[in-house]
C-alpha cells in the first residue's frame, strides 16, 4: 500500500516537472523566434549594405514649419547704387523699371585667392551684392566654372536648383579664376506658417531614402543639413517646405542630392 502511494507521488512529481520543462522550452523558443523575425534597425540595414554615414548626425530640430515668400523685384535705383558694375539686358527696348533676375557684369574682374575662397566670396557678397549679407557660399560647380551662393533664412539654407533659382547668386569665373559676371535672385517678405509640427530626425530621413531604394550599396552619406526647399518654383509667391538635404557619394564617386520633407518624410526630388 505504501509503495503504491510512493509510486503515485513520483509519477505526479515527474508529470509536474515535465509540464514545467515543456512550458520553459516553448517560452524560450517563442522568444527566440521573436528575436529572429524582429526587423533590423536602419543602422543595421545601412551597415549591411556598406552605406557609410557620419557617426554624429545633426541634432533633431524639434518643431518644423513651412515658410512663404515673395520673389523680389530689383529696382533701377537699387541697381544704380552698385559700383563698378553694369547690367546686361536682353532687349534694351523693353520699358522695364524692375527686374526679378539680375544679370550683371563687373567692369574689373575680381580675382579669387587659392585659399580661403569661401570667406572671400562671403566678403564679396556683403560688399558688392544687393542684400549680400543674406547669402553665403554653397559650392563650386567645376563643370560650368561657376560658384553658387544661396540665400538663408534664420541661418538655414533655402535650397534650390540652378535652373530655377529663386534666391541665389551665381558667380561666373574666367580662365584666371576671376569673377567677371553674376546672376542674382532674392526672396523677401518671408513668413512662417503658424502651424508647426514635430520634424523627423536625420536618421528617419535616411530611412526614407533607403526604403525608396535611393541609397545604393557601398555609397557614402557626405552631409545632412536642415533647410527649406520648393521643388515647384512659382512665378512670384513661393511656398517652401522644411527639408533635410542629404548629399550622397555613390559607388562611382558621383554626387547625388536628395531632399526629404522634414514633416511628411517624403522624398521631394533627386538631382544629379
């Protein structure tokens, strides 16, 4: 009788132990499967594709907002105050007293130094260009032998293409690296749209490019910068979105510029 009770106790004990071990097994297996199916982070995806980027991305900007602006009409009075410059007019018979884009030639070409070109350009802007303090050096276009400067709003760049420039100064250089002419456009009456929203992070902007297959394997993120941009310039009134401007060097060492809406996360435009 005692042996029968003892045997029953052992059977129950082993049954409880088996149930416990089975429970632990399936719990560990479930956790393991979850870890396997868990999606890789964007950092892991970029690393797996050999896509390099700066370890220190720009800080989150917090709230972002659209801005509106008006294209400036330069007056003859403003132009007449420019020293040692002459305006090039395509048709002198037109009765025009204001100009949305200035085409100017320097009477004496301005030489650029081999070093500190950016600071020299910024100085030339302040001293010789209408509202020159609003612009700053952006990049040098080796193909066209020109220097591109863009307008800023609250220290943020107003990005744009050369073809549709709305707030840009393009300096043209001769073979001796001298500025001999330039084009200018400007935005004025800039206002912030009252409704402000939380902007996506620079890393989220990279993820948007990756998900749209714009970031190719073995490419390199050269720079990420916050600013404003419109991919559909209008005749006069402009609406500019807050964006992350991302410069990518692809595997062929070619530069690619991308713009990601900082509020919506949409890729606005790709230019080569």
